[in-house]
C-alpha cells in the first residue's frame, strides 16, 4: 500500500518567489496536516484539513495557505518566500477520529 | 495550551546499554502522547502512542514508554540499544475533540547516538 506521498522531494527558490508543495494521503484517509521543520527543531503545525475544510491553523503568516481537493490530496502554498522559510515541509494524513498521523518523506525547500 | 519539553538534545549510549529519552508535557486537557523517530532526510515514523488506555505502552523495535500523570512525563526506554537505533526522536502531544485528533505539538527532539 502506498504511504503518504509528497512532491517534489527537493526544490530551490529565490527570495520573493512563490512555491506550491503537494501531498497525497494514504487511501481512505480524509484528513491532511502540514508541518514545517526547521533544521535542528521539532516540526511546527501549519494547517489541518478535513473533508476540504480547514480544521486548524498554526501561528504562521498569511503568506502560507493551503487547500484540500475532492480526492483528499492537498497543496501548501507559500508566497513571497523569505530565507527563514527554508525547511523540511511534512505532510501527514489520518483517518477521521483516529489518533495516529502518518507522515510523508517531506519536501526540502531551500530559499536563496 | 500544550507544550512538550525534551530534556537533553543529545544522548549517547553504548551498544547494548539502556536507552532513556525524557519527555515532559503540559496540557490543560487529558493528553494523547506520541513518540516519533526520524532518520536522516526522512519523515517521521510512529514508535508508540498513549491514548488513555494502559499507562505502559509498548511500541515497535523494542521501545516502550510509561505515562505518569503525577510527573507529567512520558519517557521513552529501550533495554538494549542497537546501532540501528541512532536517529532523532521526537515526543509529541495532542488532544481529541469531537472525535478528531487535533494538531500535534512536538518537542525539540533528542539526537540519539549509539557507540560501538
């Protein structure tokens, strides 16, 4: 069975550009969450979506946005990139009402 | 509000020795607690979870953790370290509301080194 898949695995962007990261959850999972992991730190919660609705938002600026599609896949969009946005972005999926979140391999974003 | 504190950003043990990674939490509601492991350039893998059932939780790869409400702790242990256990370990907390898990709050991580 396929796990959580994220694309791309790596990318490099220039300050001020925009980036879109993609996530496909495990089949049957309806909830997707996004986390930012800066080097040397634990992951920080950005968004949670369930059934295409935003269920939670972390302490991130409005430059960060996300959406979930009818097939439950999700995109994370970051505008006006800053050097500090360089991080590993993790996507996690879970069943409704389940306590376990399954993580993808992440997308390594480098802003130069 | 919830928070997690992992004591010791780096822990070194000899192969075959006891592994003890410390985690203390703060939560205003009954918590659900997790330990995840992260290998270099990879995502997070769940080791074990506490969801208000047994306070001693057994996970994969021989790891276990004990929930101690009086000490607000959820320390991770393994009786005998193996070289393959070298990785970064994260403790996390969340709570359940209306049947759906909320966002995870992670600690800052503990890098485990296993010495031959």
